């Protein structure tokens, strides 16, 4: 038994019941609009900020501002589509203003102990800036979406199997995009790029990109909006300490489990999903090493390294002792709410389950101060 398993937490299930699958059309409407945000890229090994681009003097830039136009449209072949176009600018040659050591709870300050005075989001004309990406989202087999507009997007099947040494240069690479929603108008998107080598025996995360975006206006209304954007660059934020996630929590979970069959494949084009909701109580305690810290499903915590990212964000990719691959993200706020999205794949490479959780820290049992 690992130290994480011994010290992590205990669960008490309160209830579990089935829920209806959300409407794709309603989900598409919830995403539509103009979104303003920030983004950054982090090392999947050290969690340090990595450059997102080069400046005019060939200096590395570590932050970016984004402007996304997301529109719902109709296609005769696919039905309702979600079209996204994102413009961006890169900035900040200084890197992260404050760095947190992974080995303890102390803050390590660089040459500057405070934040850096960066140009504001509204300083840039992002409508005329470079295009970061253009994407079309349809009700594809591997996407799982929820009532609040959050979603988990990735392949339904991962290409794994017997390793052929003659094809050593072939390494299937997939993107897993997961989004969490806070208060309808603010969302977090994390994109893991993962490489599957040696038939899936060697899994390597090659890139972790994080975006936080705030809804600004409807997509079909032209608004000249130069008001300040209440989203600070990731380099200017503190990282959550593991100790902040300890204690008792009430957890509301909605899970989606795919059903694979030839009949479903013929009708749905992939898999049908069964949605269940569950409420549990859990108590999370700090393992002996704060580097290894995660969800209760991860039994061998010594093999799990959580990326503690700025802004209350954590990300993790783990393969447990049964060979289940879990790709997880969470978003913690000082109000004591932790949002979680996890995506599981089995040893056959098929999607097993997607879980969306809202964890609320139990503070009401604390003594009331006099």
C-alpha cells in the first residue's frame, strides 16, 4: 500500500441515480458567443511555464491573450455544429512572477517578488491579430458534454496493440480537450497532447495548454467592448498548495459511460452514453509527499505526479495498477469549490467513463468564532 492510499481519503456514498443525456443543441447554444481570455503552456514534467512564442527581439514570451468567436451553425450532413475561431497575441518575456516549490509549501521568489506590469487585454486589437486555431465541433463519438456547458473531448478508441519494431517511428498522438464551467460565464479549457509509443505501453504527455476564458457578448451582436477583462495572465497568479485541498468535501458527480455494440454503432455512429449522478462525502488528507496527490481512484499514488498550475488549476495523467488510463483536470477556487473532469480508458484502448465533479469543502462544521 502506498503512502497516498493510506493517507488520502475515505468515501461515503449518499445516493446514485440515472439522469437524462443533455441536449446537443442546448449545449451548442451555451458555448456560443464572444469569449475573451488568457492562455499558457506548461511542461508536463516540471509544471513550469513554457514559451508560447517569440517576440520581435527573438525573446521568449510566456503568456497570451485570446479572443474566441464561437458560433452555432447547421450542416445538412452533421446537424448542429459549433464553429470556433480564436485570435491571439503573445506577451510577457519575464516568465512566471512567483514560483512554488513542489517539495514544500513555501514560495520561492525570483528576481521580482511581485507581479509584472503587463499590458492589459483591452490594449490589443485581437480581432486583427494572428489566428491561433479554427475548429469545428460536431456531436462526434468521443465527445461527452454536460448540462452546464462543460465537456470532455477526445477519441472514442485509442490505437494500441502489439508493438511492431519495424514501425518504431509510428507514434499515434491524440489531443484531449476538457473544459470546466464556473458560473456560466467563465470557463477553463485544458488540452493534453499525449503520445502513445510501443503499442501504448509507453505513454508520454508532450504538451499541456491551459486557457481561461470569460464570456463577453453574444456571437451575432457586434459590440465595441474595451472594458477591462477580469482574467489575469497565468504568470501573475499563485499556485494552489496541496494543503488547501485537504479536509472533508461533499462531492456531486455526474458520470457518462459509453455502451459499445454493433447496433448502437450503426445508429449513433459510435457509442451511446448512460449518464448517472451520485452524491458522496469524502475526506482528503495530505500524503507524506505533496508531489503525489490526486483523486481516490488513483490507488498507486507513487506513480502519480500532479501538475500544480497557476490559478488553482491541476492536471494529471495516470495509469493505475489495472492499466486504466485517467486524464484529469481540476479547478479550485478560494470559495472552497473544486471542479473536476476525468476521462478513463481501458486496457483495450476504449473509452470507459467520463466524470464531472463539483466538490464543495465542508466548512459549516467549523466552530463559529465568538
